């Protein structure tokens, strides 16, 4: 009988020794109620902590855009503008010091023109009335084919939001140095517009387009 009792005690002790140890509770069988004692077991409660990522992204605080209908050489040392496109802008960078990949989202991308200028959804070169086509290129390299994505600005009415695109680019997690992507505002216009009646309607210094947008960032699962 002694051998049988010792076997029950040893078996129960070994079973508890293999479980997660959170409290100092020990379940030991006895000669008369070993099965009942074991079935009661031991309860525990553990509150988790949460391991959150570090999301640190730096974006430019200023930019400049110039409408250049006749593709003249344009250079401004103060803003850094230098080019002869019909829409002249500067390549800007977004940098991430985050420890996880971060998706870049664009929200409320608008091109708001002054009176007499129309914002169009595709190239304006062949348009008749005074028109501007504005888009953004964003990606690893905005001057290399297949290394950037584009989004076209809209000119919504009232309180409507502009164009948006989620996860247009994903910044990798920082390893030893910050990761980055580029973006630039581009587009075109019609050089010699006319009115709806067909009369000449040349561009003037008062013809402008205000470009606005918002970047947001979403952390992604580290891989």
C-alpha cells in the first residue's frame, strides 16, 4: 500500500512541475482524496504588457510649385527650384527612424486654382480652356522608371475631400540608418489656352494653383 500511495504523490508532483509557475501553489494527492485534489488543480491570473513599435517619421515643412507654361529655364536658389518643366517643383524626402515598416498614406490631395483655371484629371496639353494637370510621384526614386507611384490631385467642390491613396509606399524599418522615400509634385498645362468662345486667354501672373495634401503613416508587422 505504501508504494501505491507514493506513486500517486510523485505523479501529481511531476505534473505540476511541468506547468507555468506563477504562484507558489502546490497540489499534492493523499491516500484518501488524491483524485479529487488533483482535479481541483491550481488557478492563476497573469496580466499582459504591450510591446509597441517606435514610429518616428520626418516630413518636409515647406515646398514650392511654379506653373511654367512655356517651359522656360527656371531657377530659384531660395526654394531650390530648378528646371524647365511646365510644373516645376523640388524632390523632397520622407525619412523614417521607426523600428517597423511604415506605410505612407496620402489624404486630401487637392489642386485648387484661381478663377479662370480648370484642374483636369489627365494631361492638359491638348486642352482648349486654361487647364492644369497636377499629380504627385512618390517612391524609391521619382526619376527612375518603375520606382515610383503616382496620384492625381483633384479639385473637389464644397467640403469634399481631395484624392487619397492608402499605403502608396512602405518605408522599411530602420536598421543602422534611417530609411527614406522621395516625392515631387509634377504636371502640365496648355501653353496657349482660349476661352470657351475661342478667344485667346493667355496665362498671367495672377493664374495660380494651390497644391495641398496630407501624409499619414501606419506601422506594419515587422518581417
